[in-house]
C-alpha cells in the first residue's frame, strides 16, 4: 500500500499559487507568479530528484496536470530523473471537467474522490505523489488522506494568492520528520500526519 505524499512550494506567508511562472495560474487576478524560480539551485534540484525517485504513481489536479502535460512529455532524455518518472509512471487526474487525458499513462477520475484515492493507495507500490494541485490538496487534507507533507518554504512574502492551509482547514497535527535548507535559503521540511491537535494552557491552575 502506498503512502500518499504532497510536495508543495509555499512562501513564508503560505501562498502556493503559481510558483513556476507568471502565466502558470493568474486566476483571481494573481500577478506575482514565478516567485520560486530565483531559488532553483543544485540543493533544490537534489531534493526534488530524491522525491521523484520514490514515486510509484502521480495524483494531480486538473490545472497542475495541464501544466505538466504541456512541458514534461517534451523532455525525452531518459536520464532526466523527473521527466523519466512523470512520462513512464501512471498519472491520475482528479477532475470533473476534464473528460480526456492525452498524456500517455493518464487516467481521469471523477467519481467518489475519497474512495478512488483510497483505492489508488491500496494498489500502488511506492509513493502516490501529489505535486502542487491546490484544490485537490485541500480536499485530501479535509479527508485525512495525506500521509506525508514535503513543504518547501521560500524566503518570500507576497501578501496575496491562494494558500495551502486556507481558512477553514480541518485542525490537524503533524509530526516533523526531517529538515534541510538549500544554499539559496529554501527551508525544506517533511511532516507526517499525526491526527488531531492536542490543546493545553499556560495559565496556572
């Protein structure tokens, strides 16, 4: 049975929208896309290679799938550690709008998403990986379906944009399992799902 992991780029104020370019996701009038690009050094590349080497399949939201499908099939170098995985492993697209997925190895799932994802975890070897996919991430978090969070926190504050942990998120406790910082200053933290938060008080009894 696979662990479901999510790997997400976020700013210091929690924004995850359009890290890779100004045209990646301008929805809601967002005009600050591409904020992660100046920090893409060798340390960053090594970590992402490690993540993709653990993949057994990918679960993507429609927008992220379309971004990936527009780029990665054109990268045909068999030694590229990311392209080789994305192009060869199964890809599942969670969407009730997309009716057909042309990228080889892709399947659209649009039924009972929680049940579909649970079934995917049971029949996948290696990690079932989510990358980006904000709306999908919110759904998976609300249903406690994410086992591992890889959060790459960039030293940038934007003040606007779609956030990973949005208002109304289900209270969730996470266990910190590893950390590193790239030479460019990206703090990479990995967490595992630990259930619900516990609460206490500093007030004297």
